[in-house]
């Protein structure tokens, strides 16, 4: 473990004749990151944006000929929060030695992950042999008071309960199986779904979040057919999960669930955010409901079996 853990302990590395990385103060790094990188998460205040880096984060300045030109967060097998400082814009120039450095200090039997790569950076990662694994974006919309949502004689809308975790987990497992897996970024197993739900109920015990969230049942057979969970993320509401099982789609159920949530939240919050995976058909629903898209960000990986210096 020596050489891998040393990445967190050393304060400076010379990557080539011109490029080096130097350990950065997390607050100063956050100020530069917030200034020079787009607000893709729609964080609502300067202080919220700069508070995302803790003292334990492995932040490094990137220097070219002893002049600061950018920053990056590094761990063994991991790169994130990459940005450049104008007027320097040559992503490939700095990523080539960074790639070699990461290979030298990463576990050889695991892929190297590059998180949060922005559209204008992707070409350079592709040239370096990185492969895209997932692209996501945050979307945002003002809350709004809609008409009361009606569910008719066939459907019943009830509040979520921690007592229903097993039932909801099975429904989510079905909803995100097969070609629908693009809508669920984590590993879709029953245990993962249960774990995520237990975390949700433990950390979102606020009355307005409960009121904005919903479970939808078919009254005729008591089948759970749709869910919408609203959580709190960075002091603002977030659609943490919304799903409809395949045979009940195209019936405006998700639309009504979101309209209900937007209406309930209007009393206390000005906006609602959500994450969406690029290519998920639900993205068009969010557009139609007035959600505004943030900049796309892609996770890349460098397969361990194809690494080259």
C-alpha cells in the first residue's frame, strides 16, 4: 500500500520538464474551482459552492513552468474536479503527464476513473484512451402551484413509509431492469435498492418532504406501480427517485407525481432539482415540465488491461 497511499501524503510531484502538481489549501482550491468551472449543480450561493471541498480532499494545483494553470483532485485510481485557469486552455498538454502519473500510483488491477468531465474536455480524454461510462446532468425548475392531481377510480396515492421498504425495493428493481437500467446509475440489485431506501428514510424525516413524495397503487390488485421520493440535498429539495413500472408508462403518472411535488414544495422552497442520465427517456418528460438542463458531465474510465504510459 505504500506507494498508493503516498499520493495523499506528498505535497509536490514533478510530472515532466514543465508540469508539476502541488498540494493546495482546500479553501483556496475551492475558490478557484468555483470561479473557473461552471455551476453545473445549480448551487444557490457562493458559500454553498465553495464548501464542497473538505480539509481531507486531495486537492492539487497544476503548474506549468512554475505558473499556476489549473487544479485537480487526485486519489489512487481516481481523478476529479479538473479545471484550467484562463488563458491556458490546453487540456491535452496537462492530462498526458497526469495520466502517466495516475498509472504509476494507482492499483494496477483496477480501472482509473475520471469523474465530472465536461463536454469541451471529453475529446482529450478520448485521445488518451479513456472510455465513457456514464453521462449525467442536473436539471432545475421553480416550484409552482398546480391544480390538485386526480388519480381516478383505478389508482391510489399514499405517503411513503419505511415499513414498505421491501415492497418498494422490488418495484424499483423491476423498473430499472434491462434496457431501463439507464435510469439508475448504481448497481441495480435488491440489496442496493433496500440500502438506498433505508438511507432515504433515515435522512429525510421532514414533513414537507413526506408530503411531496408519493407511492401509487393499482386499487384493483394493490400492486405498487409508481414512486416519487423527494429528498433534501444541500438545503434544497431533490427528486431522489421517480419510477413507473413499464406496463403503466405513457399514462402521465410521472407527470402528475412531479406536479404534486412542485405544488407541495412551493410553500417552503423556490426550486426543485433532479439528476438525469443522458439517454434516459425520462429526460424529455423533464423538459416538457419546464426543467432547465445543466451542463452534461461524463465519467470516464481507463481500463486496467489497456493502460499505456
